[in-house]
């Protein structure tokens, strides 16, 4: 009889937040794979109840220091839907611009400091810089330009202060945005070079078709709005999100897994899903580079998410540049609204995938109920299933090497474990009956 | 120990960052100080601030040995460490133990951000029924093991320095790291955001527009951003040195700000910091007293 082999990665590295990985093998048989998240719960959905609705963008930003704009955008859209107001084109464009800044800083960070080191056996971006000083420095500068945009438009890069229900507290001056144009012109070219660089990495041959879900807008690359679509043909209004997707609370995983309601199956959100479903809506520069590097879609190779991020950074600089150039200050910077009883939901595209918010509000402007579904909880089950496919390729190696290879796959998702609205303290029980995803809602 | 403990700083401290040059000039003959970054309940934003030092990051990594920083590096060296940066608050029994280990293996412990220095936004549960939160958020509360409170690190261990902010100012972070590397105490200002607005020439949003603003009682460090963006300060750097919270809250209540507006303003990212906590509890008590004598409170 084969010996049971247990591999544990107690702390995943180069991911945001805290998680671990437990694998149990019996000979060549994979008995168990658990992506465990031990990020302490912070109960955002609990303490939002009773808060003034104006606080929601500031508070939900604190769910994640890496993608605060994603939380702010989803929150204001959902609340505006509940209030029955719809901001006009000027506010809409500035919100896309803000999101461009976040995509640039978040993708820039992940590409250069978190994922790229995996392709060269480096432990960190800092180590990688010893070998690729020009490329890593270029990545840091790209990221910095994203942060600078967030600082100008949002007040600061981490937890911007300028996002309001109804619009912005203050619209920037024309000069403030014009001043960013040279750095964005540099950034567009640098993003093209960076994408060419990562496209040349040595990728494992690991095409794993799966359900992929993203927003889709009739004529824009998706950020702030759109229908929820999938590679298998799903196309529903965001209002139907909770009918199509369900969260389940499983003991081992520590997070609420999201699954397709119909068949309890897993799915994938993130840049690969977005690009597979929206390639024709990328800007011309990103399309041209995608063609030039031979990026074939649909792409189901998780490791190639780094290329998708590169193409999205090109898009963000390109679209950001256009908005910067055309911008004219406007008033009012935010729409007035009256309190009423209501409910509203919204989905937007965080750098690491679709994020869904729903709020019920009262006629005195308070939050009665909040529901937030971050991207990583949607990806968690898919990551585990991917690992089951990936393990036979790498489990012949030493335990350490096997663990490293698994971590590498997890990292390709850019998991954001700090998005801890749903994450609970892990109790690892190898004999747990709660191994599979069980719906308990 | 509470607060950025020197008051001799330059009011413009946010402006003078540790440059790449000064960091790189650290002598290489001696072993480099060993830096560790630990995370507890938090959003990761404060440790991200270190990675957001795009111009200084590579030089900083020359000046100190980044021995333990899981968010940035897979190489996790065991202690002891010369300087531990601690992000996040204590919310689980396991973390209450883990922070003791951090203290044991670290020469200096510097807490960074509102979670670590004041309990963070998650400390709102300290005023609520924990069981309700469990029930509202999780389908299977029995899977969860957490404490009923979120508390700052200094409630659990001796802390050598507290760097405020939600998020922290990355220039201040470099200042603090550099000071400890040089064996000095950091010298950061402790005055209020209100003074920063005066120095910047920002028109007072409270006086001119009647917007409630915590600037007079909030610690400097953010650069007085919110009033620049036409909104009141919401206290994300926590209490300034010797804040006169009573005076400010009385002023707000007397000039038409309702208790129901003031209470959540005080009770947010640094709401559990003692000065803000006391102020919000007082506003709550005043409001309850007013309601009990059936006089309409100022809403």
C-alpha cells in the first residue's frame, strides 16, 4: 500500500493577505487539496449595518489596500442604483480613469514583484531586479504612474478620499490632469515593452478549459458596468447575479466559496476571463500587441494571466491618456440625491476579477444590509480544482519543489486574501467531512 | 508610547522623504539590520506602502536585510530581527499568541497603521454584539473562532513606536525605518491636521461650508487631503497630541451637526483610540440623555 504524503505550505508568499495550502497524497492518488485562508474575519457586512450610506465607499475601501478603488466603485454604483440616481458621462469617465490607475498599480505590482520572480526562480522582485534591473525598474515606474494618478484624482493611492456616492467630492482641474499626460505617454510605451517582456517567459503547457466569468459592455473594455457573461454562454443582468451564483460556507476553506447555482460548479474570474470575453473591446494598441506576441484567445493557461495583465495595463494607459487629454472640469462634481428605502446592486471589475456588492438602504440614509462578494472567494474553488490537475505534473518532485510549483499556480491568480469580508479562522481537520463544497445558505 | 512620540518635528514632515541616496549610503561593512514585516487583521495597505516606495525600494533593500516579508518575498528567514513592522489588530486567540512570539524575536517593534495602533475599522465590533455579526456574515458561525474584540497591538505587547494612519504615509514609514537603522528615535510631528490646512492655505471646510471636520483633533501625517478635496477630515490618522475632543464635539453639536452624524464620524478607522472612543461614547451618552428627557435632539 502506498504511503500517505502530506505537503503543507503554511504561509503562501507574494500574495496579498494570509493563506496556506494543504495537500494530501496517497501514492499517485491525490486525496485532498485545500487552499486554506486564515485571514482573520473582520465582519465588514456586519458593521456596515446602521452606518450612513456615505461612509460605505470609505469603509469598504479598507477591505483591501491593494484594490480599494474596486470596492469604492462597486459600492457607489450599488448605492446609486438603490437611490435611483445615475451619474452622467463626465463622472463616468473620471471613474474609469480612477480604475485605470488602480489596474496599473495593481497589475504593475503583480507582474513585476509578485509573479515574474516565479519564472526565474527568484524569491522576490527585489532579487529579480539583480538580474533584470531595467525591466524591474520599468515595472516600478509603471506602477508609480498608476499611483500618481490615484493621488491626483483620489487624493492618495491607498484608500483614496475623493470617491463619493453620486460622483466625486471634487473634480480635478484641467491642469492637474494635463500634467499627467507625459508620464502616461511614457507609460503606454513602457507597458507595451513590459508586455513583450513577459510574453517571452517560459510558460508551462497547462491549458485547462474552465468556466470563466466577467462583465461585458457593448462597446467598452469592462470596468464599471456591463452584463455578467461567461465563456459557456451565460449572459445575465447584474441584478440576477445572486440567482446565478451562490456562496457556500465550507469548513476547510475558511472562505465562502462562490459557485454556479445551477450545478454547483466552480468558475474563474480575473484578467484571463476578461480578455477571453472582451478581446475585441481592447484599445487598438493592446489588440496590436496581443496579435504581435501571438496571444491566442480563449486562453485557459492560468500562468499566462501575466500576459493578460500586461495587455490590460496597455489598455489602461491608452484609455487613461485619452481621458486625460479630453478632460474638462465640470459641475456639480456629484449628483444630489434624496434618501429612500431601496435596494441596489452592482458589479465591477477589480484588477483580480469581478466584484459584486448589494446594499439595502433606509429612508434615513442608513445601511440596512450589505453583501459583498470579492473576486478571490469566487476563484477559490477553481484554484483547488486547478491544483488537482496541476499536481500530477509536479508531484514527482520533492515536497518542497511540489509545494513551490503549487504556490506558483495559486499566485498566477493574484489572490487577494485580505479581501476578508468572508474569510474566517481556519481550523484544519484532515478528517473533516466538509471536504467538498457544500451549500449551506 | 502612544502616538508619534516626538513633538519636535517639522510640520511639513510629509514632504521630506528619506531619499534613495541616504538609504544606500548605509555602511555595508557591518551586518545589515534585519527587517521583518508581520500582518494581523488588516487590509495589507500599510505594508503595501513599503512596496509603493517605487523610487526607494531597491535602495532600501540594500540598506536593510528584508528577512521576513511574505507579501514581497518567498524567502522567509527565521528571527531574531532588529526591526519588526507590525500591521493589523488582534482579533483571534491565535493572533493574541502570535504577537507574543513577534515581540520575543524582535529587538524593536513598530506598529504601522490604524489597525495596529488603534484596532482599526474592525474594532467597531467592540461596540456591537459579536454574535449578531457572526450570524449576519456567515452561514455557519460554528466554523469560526474569533475574539469578541479587535484591539491594538500595544494592548498585548510592549511597542517601541507607533506610526499612525489609515493608511500610513510611506514617506513617514521610510523615515521611521531609517531612524531605527541609525539607532535613533524617529522624530515625526504630532500636531493636528487643522494646522496643516492653515499651512497649506486651504480654506476651512467647517467654517466656510459647515462641513463637520475632525481636523482639529486628528494627528498630522496625511497632508490634510480631505479638506483639499472639499470634504471634512474623517480622522484616519487618529488623535493628535492632546486633542480637545470635548470642545470640538460641543462646537459641532451646537452649530447644527447632529449626534447621528458626529457619532459615526468619530467611530470609524481610529474609533477605538482612547481619545476618540471617549469622545464618541460621550456624544452617544449626551444623545441618549437628550432623548430620554424627550427633548428633540439636534437632528
